[in-house]
C-alpha cells in the first residue's frame, strides 16, 4: 500500500505532533490519542517521572520522544526548537495543552501568581508557535490552543488573573488564524469547562468542594475531539469548539 493510500485511510499516520503539557491530564490524553492514530509524538512536560510514563505509554502505540522542559523559563524552548530544526521530518501538528491556574479575589491575589500564569498560559505558547511557524507553514500544518470557558466570559469574581491570560490566548489564536490561513495552516481553539485533570482536582481542594471526576469532562473526550478536528479534510476548518460537562453542577 502506497503512502497516498495510507494517508486517505488515516491522515494522521506518520505526522509529527508536538504536544505541551503531555505529562498528565489533557496533554497526556491527546498524545496517546494521536499516537494511536500513528502520529509520531514529541511530548513536552515538566515532571520527569510523569513525562517518562506518558512517553512509555505513547511508545507502545507509535514513535514518541520526551522533552523535559519548564515552559515558564525564559529560554526554555530553545533546545527543543534547535532539535526540530535539525530534524528533516519537520512538524505537522502543534498542540498547546500546558497551563497554570491560580484563583483569588483581586484584593488578595499576588502579582507573582499573575506573572507565573502569563508565562505559561500566554508567553510560552506565543513564543513556541512563533518559533515553529516556518516548519508548520512548510507542512501546511495545524495548531491547537487548549483554552478555557473563562476565555469566553470571566464572570466569576476570583478568576480575573487566569481569565485575562485565557482571553489573551484567544486573541493570539484568532489573530494568528487570519495570518496563517493563506499559508494553509489551520488554527483551532477549544474552550473547555471543568475537566477531570490533576489541576481541576487541586482547584476543588482549594474551593473546599468534593471532587467527583466522573461528573466532569474526561481528558479522553477532549482528545477525541482534537483528533477528529485534525483529521478533517483540507477543504474545511473548525475554528472554535466549546465543551462543558454534561452533568451541570
């Protein structure tokens, strides 16, 4: 069977996909879902043990390489970018799943927390996307920004900092789409409600609420949507998807 036939059956087979936040939660689920479709996974995470486990799970399905990177560090992405520039296979898919969340009323919120969220939620995806745009343009690739429902409306008193970073990420994605669509690059934003991830579990603990993950969106639900969107024929583009738990709290 030739490559053209293979691509018709599975358009993600053989594609190179970089996923940030791949150590756990949504990023891990997306990495495994893409690997299951035959994509080669470049998994970025900041927790060594969790990243190693996620990469091992992906390798059982496809080729996978882990990159231990703290995206909040100013020059953290440079080794990764240099690695990709030397790799003749290039890059087809970039999925931004890494995120940081602090919540507090403005009167109590710390500027240090705001800066930390900006570094991971806004600056890192902006810099990484900017650095990898030439490769993505060459591949007529795809970019996915994992956003939040608060990126559409920040109507809770304690989420001003986090909401501001997610609104910024939405602006980056929307503007980027207008820039790169003529080059054949598709840009998708997902606006997620509460999802069963370690970050969400920590949030429930902070709020003093019982955590019932089965009532929330599952990471695998998100990964399924991402994969289906990425497999869409090149004649169309999905720009924005909103997801929320079926069971309302």
